[in-house]
């Protein structure tokens, strides 16, 4: 994931329900990962954290992470 979103940019996949406005406070954690071997990593084409899913009606506190590989 850091191959697509380098430091120091924030990279969260989880936001607590305790925050009154999770989007405004933008404090979370990166709890969900995509792991790949070095050979598979070279085929990674894109990665997306579906942040908008956290704002859906009755959402999970985790959001989907999607990666596309050119195999």
C-alpha cells in the first residue's frame, strides 16, 4: 500500500466510532493490509482505499482496500 501512497501521507483503513465527525478529525489506523511477495509486488498496478465507504449508512469502522495486479 505504501508503494502507492508514500510517507508522510496519511493511510488509514479504520476510523473509530468514538469520533463525533470521523472525516473532520481524520484520525485512524491502518489495520487492513495487502501483502504480496516481491514477484507479485512488481505486477501491482493500482491500489485504492475505499474511504467513502466509512460514510455510508450503517458502515463498518473498516473500509475496503482494493488492489489490481497485472498477471
